[in-house]
C-alpha cells in the first residue's frame, strides 16, 4: 500500500479540478483520478460547441479565462483547464477508473483499473466524488434504441445534410441540435413527450426554434413519444393514442443524463433511488459516510439542470473548509 494521501478526488472535470486547487492551497497531499482524459465530458462535446454561459463563470482557481468570444468555445475551454492544471501543478491520473471506495479504520482504500486492465490501489484519509453524468444517458427502453443509427449525444451537423433526422427531447441540447441540423440541410422532426418546449431552454435559443417550428422548417410533435426505432423508420404515439410511422435515417435521443450512483452506493452512501440524490450535509457536502464528500452535478441526481460548472466550482472551498475545520477534532 502506498503512502496515505490526505485527499483523493474522483473526477477531473472543472469541479474536480477546483477541489484539487483548494487541496493544493491547503497543503494537502492529494491525487485526482479520472476515468478518461482531463475534463473528459467537455472533450466529448461536439467540436463546434459554444458554452451557454460567459467565460468568467467557468473560471476556477482565480485564473482568468481569456476568450475572443463572450461565450467561449469547447476548444478554448479545453485549453483553459489545461493551463489551470499546469499552473497549480495538479496531480492528475487519467485513463484510470475508480472501481471501489472502501472505508477501513481511519482511511479509505480506493481500488482503480488503469489502461490495459492494470489495477492500482490507494489509501486516502478523505475522498471527494466529483464525477459528472455525461457518459450515462437516460435510456427510453424501446425497441431499436441500440441501433447504430441512434446517438444520445450531439454530433456535427454536416454529416446529416439531406438526411431525415429525428431529435427526441425538448430542452437545450435538443433545441440547439435541431437548429444546427436544420441549418446544415437536414430534414428535422423534433419529438417531445411534453405539450411544449422546456422552460430551461436559453432565452436567446427558444425564439429561434419557435420561429423555425412556426414556419414549418422544423416539424415538431409535442405530447408524443417514440415507441420503436427501425433501420428505415420510427414509430411515434401521440397523447390521444394516434400512431404514426415516420421515415427516418438517424435519431438523436437527447433525453438527458444521470450520475453514476453505483459507485456511491458501493461506498456506502445512501442514495434516493427516485431522485438519485446522495445523502449529504448541505453545508459541508459530507455524505453519511464520514470523510466521503460529494461535489458538482452528482449532488443533483437526476435534476442535472440544478448544478453546472458555474456553481459546482465553489464546492471545493466548502469541502476543504470543512476538512480543515474538523482536522483537530
């Protein structure tokens, strides 16, 4: 067993990095473990993505975010978080998945799987779980959802020129994807199970989409659910029971995402199975397992529109203040 760390952080997204910065400032011996690459979720966003928020709300560690745009791009964000990581010399282990977190006496044993299946083990006095949700889509559970023509993530719109595309969902991702596909020459049908678009759509995007729907450039089916996906068509059903078969080449099932609750539960954290929210003290963010904390979007469970980079980046200060405050207890 290697030397015991003061703190191990699971997840090298913006929130995990912000926690790491606070640990460095506090003089803690720490390690950030990430299953993918640095800020893995952002890396997997479409190349052309632009953030909804402004650059100052993405800043961590008091490092200014320089951008030529008011709303920065994915490429600018990746460069920014690399620069912050270098500035603070954050210890980050990438391509290493945490498989188990087990309390043992006065510390935790953390088992991981590295690239090529190699295993590693760490000891840490405290652990922060700052995992995201982007790699865990909410599945619809319908026939054909696993076909190659179905994606739960936005892709570059150019590839869908003159193709018949269905977008399932009614929030920001579905709205932006529908507009991008339309502007790149796709035949777009937007399908949403609720009677109107989500109120969470950004104020500058919503009227654009509503106008495209009004002029019938984008077909919208509200109060409608997809019942089946095949190679050539999709079958939808409206609230009144009417069934329609729509010719289709590709489906974007943008039905949202959820955090990894399995890791939390295996560590002994109480998780509400309806909301997916972990039990924790709202002031300290410590879970029911002493010494185990949660930070970022994992706190919000299924309600992923409650916590973003903008507010999750402050969780590190809360947690480290709690650790320092109780260090002499």
